[in-house]
C-alpha cells in the first residue's frame, strides 16, 4: 500500500514537472511568430481493486500537444488569401492611378486640349508658317504623352511578369519544404507518445505564407499524410510528393466536335493580356471571345464579328487580324492532305506567358487567373493570393487601360486624318508617301483579310486629285478615282491611279507599292497635285496626305512629311474653282472643332458614339479611379475579416502571459503537494519500520 502511495507521488511529481516545463516553454515563446501554445495530455493512470475498493495509481503525463483549432485555421487561410490578393492589388492600383493623375501635373487630357487649340490658332492665321511649326510642336508633345503613358503601363506589365515568376518559384519552394516536413513529421510521430509540435507549427507557418501567394486548401489525415491543393482542386503537396506550378508560354488547346475530322492547328502572331476562344461556324467562318465564350466580339454596328477562313493556296488560311493577333488555320495535315475545321470546333489561344499546374501524365493545366468582361473571376482558375493580383493587374487592368488608351489614339488619328487627307496646305505635292501598311495587297481593302487597320472605316466613293503647273501654279486638270472597298485591293487602287489620264491621254500619276504602302508621285515633273474631296476615306486609311501616322498610342506620331515641309500642313481645301487659297481656314477649323464633336470610339467590348475624344479619355481616367476605389474597399474589408479570424486563432493557439503565470503558480503548488505526498509516504514507512525495531 505504501509503495502505491510512493508511486502516486512520483507520477504526480513527474506530471507537475512536465507542466512546469511546458508552461515555461510557452512563456519563453510568447513572442515567437507561429508558435502554438502547448499543453500536457494528462491521463488518469491505471487502477487496482483493493480494500476498501478500486484505487487509482496516480497520473500519466502522456504527451505534449498544442492548442489548435483546424476549423479556425482553415477559415483563416481562406480569408488570408483574399486579403493578400486585395491588399497587393490596392498597392499596385495606387501606382497605376498615379499614371493617370492629372490633378497635380500636365497630363494627356490638357495636352490634348492644347493640341486642338493649336488648330484653332492656325485657323486664325492659316497662311502662317510659325503657327504651323507651333502646331507640330504641340502634336509632337501629344504623341509623346500618348507613347509615354502606354510605355509606363507596359512597364507595369513587365514588372508584374517578374513578380509572377518570383512568386511561382516561391510557391514551388514552399511546396517542397512542406513535403519535406511531412516526411519528418511522419517519422517523428508516435501515436499517443510523441507529437512533433515544432514541425507542425513550422508547417502551418509555411501554409499560411503559401496562402498569401495563391489560394490553397489543406486536408490533414494525420502524421505526414497532409495535402495542400489549389482551391480548384489541383494538389501542390500530397504527403511527400509535390506538383509544380509553371510560368510558361501559353499553350493552344483544341476542343474538337466528336464528328470533326480536322487534323490541323491554329497559328497566331502577337501578344495580348486576354485569352482568345475561337469557335468555328458554318460557312467556313469563325467568331472570337475574350472571356471563354461568355461574350463574342462585336463591331461598331453592334453586330457579332465573323471572320472568313480563306485558303491562301499554301496549306494555310489567309491571316486575319483580330484585336492584337494575326490568326490563321493550317489547312493540311502532317501528310499534306487537305483538312478543314468543322462547325463547333473550338480553340483556346493563350497569347501570353501564363500559369500552369504541371500534371505528370495529362500535361499542363491552365490555372491562370482570368477576369471576364463583366468583371467576375473565373472560378475554375486561381482566384486568390498575390499571384491573382499580379495577373489581374497585368492581364485585366493594364490590358483594358491600354485598349482604351489605344482606342483614344486610334480615334484621334482617324478623325484628324479623315479631314486632313481632304485638305490642302500652302504648297502642292510632287509626291505622297503612305504611312499605313496593307497586310495582303491582293485582298479587298474593306475586308478583314487585307489586314488594313482602318478597313472597317472605308466606304464606296470617289477621290479627287487636282493638278497644277509646278512653275505658275495654274490649275490644269482634275482626275477622279472610283473606289469600292468590297472589291478593290491595294493592287487595284494602284492600277486605277496609274490609269488616270488628262484630256490628252497622258498618264497623270506614277503609283507603286512598297512594303504594303502606297507611294504616289506626279508622272510629269512639271506638274504638282493636291488632294480634293474623298468620300471613301481611302486616303486617310492608307496614310496619304494625313497629319498623323500610326494606329495606336505606341505608334502615334506626326507624319514625317510635315516635319520635312510644314507648308504641307493642311489648313484649307481646294475650292470650287480648283484654287487653294492661303487664307482658307476650313480644314483647320474642322479639326479644331473635334475638341467638342461626338465621335465613334470603340474597343472590342464597347462602342460609344456620344462622347468627344477628350470625354472618352476622361472616362478612362474615371475608370482607373473606380478600380482603385474597388481595390481599396476590398482591401480594407478583407483585412478586417482576416484580423478578426487571426485574433480568434490566437485566442486558441496564442500565448497569454497572465494565464501562463497563473498556471505556473498552479503547477508549482501541485509539485509541492506531490512532494509532500512522497514525504508523508516516507514518514509512514519509517514509522512502520520503527515499530518492528
């Protein structure tokens, strides 16, 4: 009986000492990041049947465990990934918003107003060379502002690509570290005896860090049987096995109809932040979506765009320009046999570096974050963490801003050139050099197949050429070109222009094509020409007698011919008497009036016809501000939820020094009491031995 009493005292001493050690460790790690408060798994020892009945034999300090709530931890991880995404996105949107901030500096909007005002000034002094020089300086400043804004947005996209690569590398590094910890945990765990708390804490910390980078879920089946997977279901860690994410060139995916016999592929050149979904339609046509088939591209008339698949005779279709890509189909298989896509066949093009989950047997799976044109996330892709913010800023925000900036520049180029191409300056032309290239000079210029930027602007009409004696300036003749964009190719236009004759049957113009551009010169060295009315828009589309060259913010520039000779800046027109009067301001007035004229401006997802160019750009600036407010609101909202969940997890796993000090006193008294029990048992034993003596 006394031996039992001594054993009870001994186990009590051991348990109290273990509690004191654990409590001391908790106090020591009160400020250690990721440390979970520990406790003793203490259990009643065995009991024996004895008089007066069953008696307990003390206590067992079974193992050291940690306070941990898996439900709270999972909730925190889910919320932490959202908070990390929006916090990072808000920082990046702050930088983007600065690019469009015109409140404290000269911006594109004020520069655009200065440019139109320069045209109004020229209208007051249409014969002034100084005002032409001033106009060109304002135009150069405007083109620089467009180009610099575009370059800064593109620089932001490049920075995001660098951040994406670094983040993907870190995700893979963390995954491998978790798998290694799983292996160590499996080897160190002895059920009911030993629990590797420090390794478990370290693993939890890595999962938390991983959740800031990409949205993940965990599944813990005990020991090292621990799985970390993307929220879309693809595992990153499965026990001691890892699966990598890869940041790589986009892969084209075919989704053919069951009865399709197509053996070819889709080819493209160019890059874009959007992914393109192509669907083949009946009649050898296809349509294009930028959000996985939710919506299909439409033209300025609101009608769905259909693109023809036309055999070029060399085993491919004629390339078609769709937004930023030139797309073609291969129309022969590997053996050279003809093949044609069937109606219903779909092709997913990823014209950018994208995010893929690498599956060993089935190949890469596209998990790149994707935002639809309606602003919603694609739930089948990654949607959380810093990776999502980097991709969204690069592919959604920056791409949309660039598209709208380019639409502003393109509309400016067209509207100015449309009027300038029909105007006349202080000096007539010996020659004209086109600035806009035609991709296929054999295709009708009004067709997508021609790959002329402004092909959709062309109309059937006439273009007038007025001819003058080079020495005297006297009017000699007028020639008219009849143009139909549905049938006339660039070669046809060249041939028609070369066929223009005066009353004596003399050829008036010598026209050639170089690199897809039309070059026009007078066939008579003693004769010059001026452009007249153009009801078709052909001259503006080809960049002949135009003020600007280019077709977007990056390429927008003043026509180089005007810098060579500012007298060619068109301020007036050829009047009804075939004269060009130096004091005529009609063209300058018309271009200056564009500042207040509603024009048609379109991107692939919207078309407006009730705004000026300046108003459209102002709306772009407002949209950037709106996106910034959205990111800020979401950042603050998710930060609050994350902090609440963090505090709840800390209430379970965190160390409270007041509580630990109370426990220390408690277990100190327990230790003292256990020691007193041993002392009492010893005294009883000594008394018993003394009786025998």
